[in-house]
C-alpha cells in the first residue's frame, strides 16, 4: 500500500472555488464549489479512518499480511486528516460568528 502524499498540481487547483452558474441544480445553481469539495474531503477522512480501523483489527487478530508499520502509518494519516478537518470546521464556525456579530 503506497502511503505517499502527492502535492496538488495547479491543474488540480483550477476547479477549487469556481462556480458554474449555467448548470441547473445544486445549491443556488452552484455545482462543484466549496460544498462539494468539503464533502469530498470529509468522505476521504472517513475512508482513511475506516482503513486505519480495519488495519488495526487485522493486526490485533494476528494477520501476518498486515504489518504494524503500515497500521501505524494509516492511523497517523487518519489522525492528521481528522485534525485538519477539525481546524477547518473551527475556522468556519469562527467566520460565521464574526459575520453574525457585524453591525448592519
């Protein structure tokens, strides 16, 4: 299992934050924007946590095909992803609070 983290290319970043107002559907006619990217990120973190949990169970059962190093790496990867998601959520809540406290 290859656990290397690849850097995002400029091609991967071109669609982030862009909106397409011509397409019907989605929230307010916007598809593939922040909400879709955030949802994909949450799914990725959840899958990482599931994989770490599966590997941990296999190590505990004594499966010789699963190494302890691979399991620890998967656990750390899922922990980093969860912490990043938690920081994004905290920033979003803070931004919402700041906007709600603005004077009109």
